[in-house]
């Protein structure tokens, strides 16, 4: 009884076999079939390599939500060189809440040379080239996100030559913590002093002829300092054409959470609009000479996550490639053989058409001559 049930089960499984085995004596090989098989295997190998490359690659996913964090402080990372002596300039921040953050809270004034050394000029040239490419191809920002903490630091390298000239510029670098509201970071003539209605700068003791707000922004970022990230104003250099000149940067800061396979950090992206003009009260161009960076905080927060193709999806795509190529090449090969057989059959029929045979009485016969034993000898 068990043997009978086992036999029935085996017979049922044989009927469900979707891969019938064809005896080798029934299989016919051909040169055309071998050629098509070679093309199919080559295509499968090429597409498999390409698919594996796609599987190894990653992409950045962007998600947007409302930023609900209003109580934390915002960090501003600054590295700016101004073509004036340090005793003549002052930097500070004044926000919409009328809170003043003095430069003494985290900024360092360092006397330096404004002109760069050859190595530093090469660094600035490369950085400006990257900035121009980023403005044209926005997808390169994903590459920068993925390479954070892996690439070299974007900071200005130290001078390789020991110049004996006296410093003619002031490098203001460091970081400040400000309220998470719109504000104005500025560098102007004179040191800042507190004032009941805000603040003021002691500019009366500085000669007007010494005003020169030519500047170079080696680095400006908001939030956590991440090596390898290139910000929109890094490498910017502006040369003043007049002593009384104002440079303005209008910045929109977007809080960003960055999650990659290498790092997880809270930073900020920003966009910037630039404007510069000469202060001339007689012509109606009012203002104060200096460098003004007016920033505003966006209410949206961006979460950037690095994603990877799941392994099961890679297998499904790979099976689709292999099965699709086998099916397609089989159909094309069968269709090609069908067309070739039709052409060859017509050619053979045309070459074996009946020929007319003359008869002794002057008539002709269109029938094929009979094959006799004498003709076969």
C-alpha cells in the first residue's frame, strides 16, 4: 500500500515537472545556434557586471519636515581674511532678538599677509573650480555628502614660504554660538561696544584712507563642522574698488540631518545671494562700509539618508536579465531560422523547375524525364 502511494506521488510530481528532460539523441546543434548562444552569454556577463556595479553604488534620499527645535543654539564657523590690520576692524553678531554676540566669545584675530603663496593660490583655484562645477551640476553634492570624513580637509593650507614682510591683513577665524533666529554677522571698521539700542563701532579713530574691505572667505558654515563638506562661499575672494564699499551676503540656512554609512551628523546647508555697492551719501547710496552676512533660518529641516539596493532586489533584477536574454535570443534565433528556411525552400523550388523535352513528332513534353537503370549507370 505504501509503495502504491509512493508511486502515485512520484507520478504526480513527474506530471508537475516544468523542466522536461529531452534525450540527447533528439537535440540538434548548429553553427547558428552556437553563435547566438555565444552572443547571449556575452550579453549576460556584461549586464551582470553592470548590475553588480549598480548594486554596490548608493544614492541619497531627501526627506523634508518642519523644524521644531527653536531653543538650541546655532554654531557659525568662520574663517575670513580682511585686507586691513586687526586693530582697525571688529566682528560681531546682532540677531532679531537684539542679542549681541561679540567676537571675543570665540573668534581669533590673527595678523597675516593678504596675498597667498603659490601653494595657497593653487588650493584656491581648485576650490573655485569645484564651486563652479557644483553650481552647474547639483548632483555632485551627493558625492560630497558620501565622501564626508573621507576626503582631505578643505581648510586653507599654511604658507610654505617664510615671508619677511609685515602683515597687512587680518584673519578672523573661530566659531560663535548664536540664537536660532535671523541675524547679521558683520565685519566693519572699529571694535564693537555695547549700546542700549544695540551696539556701535569705534570707527572715529581709524583713518578713512585705510579702509579696505577686500576679503577672502576661506570657510563659512553653520552647525557641526564636517571635514570634506564644501560650502557655497568657500574660496570666495572679493577685491574692493573703493575705500567706502559695502559687501552684502544674504544667506538662507536650512537645518540638515546627514546619515551616511560613514557618519551621522547634524549640520546646515545654505544658499546665498551676493551684492556689493559703493557708499556715497551724496548719490543716495547710504550705509556703512564693511562685510555684512545677513542670515535667516528656514522652518523646514532636511534629512539626507544614504540608501543601498537590497540584496533580494539585486537577485530579482539579475534573474530578470538572465531569463529575459535567454528568452529573447531564443525567439530571435527561431524567427531567423524560419525566415532562412523559407528563402532556401524558394531557391530550391526555383532550381528544380520542369524542363521541356523535344519529342520525335515535333511536340515537346514538360514532364521530367524518367530515371532508368541506364541513366543511373
